[in-house]
C-alpha cells in the first residue's frame, strides 16, 4: 500500500511539474526575429490609431541617465486580462435607433469589430432605468412585492436589439454584466427611485429575487450574463436613480440575501462585484466585506469608478493598489468612467482622451483585470438623460445630420482594447521619466503589446528595452502608442 501511495505521489508531482513547465513555456517571450509595429495617435496631427513605424531590435547597452527608456521584463507577469468595453444604456440604444442602418453598422463595427474597430470584449448594462434613460421605469407594477408582473418588455424596443448587434459583431461572445441604480420606489425609505434613500429591510429578499428574474429573462433572450454589481454608486445621493448602502448594509445584503438567493436560483456561477463606486472609499468597503468570510465567499471582487475628482483632487490610483495588496485573491474591475459636463466645444478636447490613458495605464499597473467605459454612444446634447446630467461618450451622434463624431477618448481606449486581448498577462513595465506612462501585456498568441503615453508638450525619443535587446521609438507630443511585437 505504501509503495502504491509513493508511486501516486510521484505521478502527481510529475504532472504538477509538467503543467508548471508548460505554463512557463506558454509565457516565455523572446525578441529574437521580432519586429515592432508602432501604432500612434497624437494631438495636432492626423494620426489616429495609425501604423507609423516598423522597427527591429538591436543590442542594448547600459542606458544613460540622459536617455529616456521603457523597460519590459517578460519573466515577471501579473494579473490575467479580462477585457475592455463600455455600457449600452437606454440612452445609447435610443440614439442608436435614430441612426440610418449604415451608421448603425459603422457604430457597432467601430466598437466591437477587432479589424474595423477597437475590439471591445466587455459590456455593461443597467437593471431597469438609470439617469441615462428617457425616464424612470422598472420591470414590475409599483407595489408588486411578489414580482408577479415582472417582464422586460421595456428593453425590447431599443436596448435588447442593440445588445444583440454588439454581441453578434464581437463574434457571438461578449462578457456582459449588469448593475442596478435603484430598487423600485415602494421598496425604499424615501418612496422614490431618485435622490438616494435606502432599501427597506422588509424588501431585502424581494430585491434579491429581482436580480435573479432579470438575469434569467436576459439569458432567455440569448444573452448570457457573466455577473452583476450589487449597487451602482452605493454612497451617492444623486438627483437621479440612486440608493445608499453603507459598507455594513452591502455586506449583510450580500451574505444573507443576494448571495444565497443567486445560489438557490441556480445562478451561483455568476460573479458578484461589490462597491461599484469611486476609488476614495474603496479600501474601507473592501475591509468590511472581504474581512467577513460569509460575505467574502460570494464576492468575486470589487468594481470602481473614477469620479473621486468631484472633490477637487486627482485620481486616487494608490487606493486600487492597496486593495490589491490587501486582498490579492479578489479581482478589481473598473466599472465606469466618463467625461462629465458635456460641452459641444470640447468634442476634440485632447485632455479628455488623456484622462482615459492615464487612468487605464495606472489601473492596470495596480492590478485591475478589466476596464469598462460608460455610455458607448450619446447624442449631440450629451444625452438623453432625464435629469439633465449630460456627459461625453467616446462617440456622439448628431441626430440632426445623422453623422457620428469620434472624440480623442475613442482612440485612447482603442490603443488598449484593439491590441490587448482577453486572457493576456500583464508584464512588468517601468519608465525612466515621468513624461511617459506605460503598461505591457503578453497575449496568448505570443505577441507583446506595450502601450506608451507621452503627457508632455514635446516629442520624446525613447528606448524600448527588453533584456539585452532594444529599439528606439519616437512618440509625438501628447501622443499615445501601441507597440506590438
């Protein structure tokens, strides 16, 4: 018996070693015989995701302090990349419906086609209305605590057709997740879907059931749901649909109602994302929920937004890193960001695009696995929005002329989403000067993608150094590049 056990242990050990060896082989990378294809977008040029160079590698010596360099170490890998995408809201779908068939196809290709567009692979949508709807609505008759009247007919007019077009163009598969802005009015302490309020304790179970009904209804339509967030912006009392959950309230709702209900309804495989709000308070929310084993077991990870700048400060990227360091087994997903306060004069305001680049590079370097923009399409007024909270999207449609307006944000996002594909591994990357930002990912096909962003007013010449090899690249002022090699 002892001999059999020993043989079995040896077999398991050999298998584990072989798997580790294969894993290492899969992630090994060499610059041998590789060329670097450079794609560039830059202010005050016509360059928009334009191939600008094809470079070879040469021998690298010790770089000087006077040189600017980007260092990539393929042997050091981190999180697995999930994808990049945006939200199809009611507003996006209503504007989309006003476009001609040709423009609809152009818009869908621009986002979801890997060749013609920027290859989005993530998709967020709302559970009933948000501010980016033409009005407030739910899927039940008001007061129906048993949810007998539940139906998603409202979404069949605009939203579901657009979602299906997106999924089809992405090759039949998009990682789709859903978020609620507010429970129905009768379930809340303030008797309104708007202006905050809290979920009344007697409706915790009813509201948990509501999520499962929504997920099942959408899946019946042929749209698989990957996961859900518990509550959009749970610490914000907004003029639009909103609902406040303290950290303790979200923890208890998750562990006593939502988590068990999802499991009971056969939806235990759906990923539940907590917080779904700004970086400023994310660490406290992580501490409260992830430190409770009964709540934590239901939480796949944490979602976050970038609007902490409303208080006058800058984006708090360190908080993302600190959550990742404290809870490395939990995933981090950027669930929403957009440029607030719409202004037609700022369609081509370059800093708007740079805000995306800065956030995406920092968020990925701090452990984030996926990144989701807000509305993929809005009209020439930054809406529709039923409370006047008009914002920017990467693409706008002028519903009078029927034309699509591409903003710098679209191209900045595209430098990541077009080239970095799901299941890529982030690779150690550092820069020698603060004028540049950079991140790298190794795709499963063996191609490395290094994104470099120049925040300065001057053209920069830099070395891309991998081990003992290097190439020299020129990036324009206020430019972003994807280096594929």
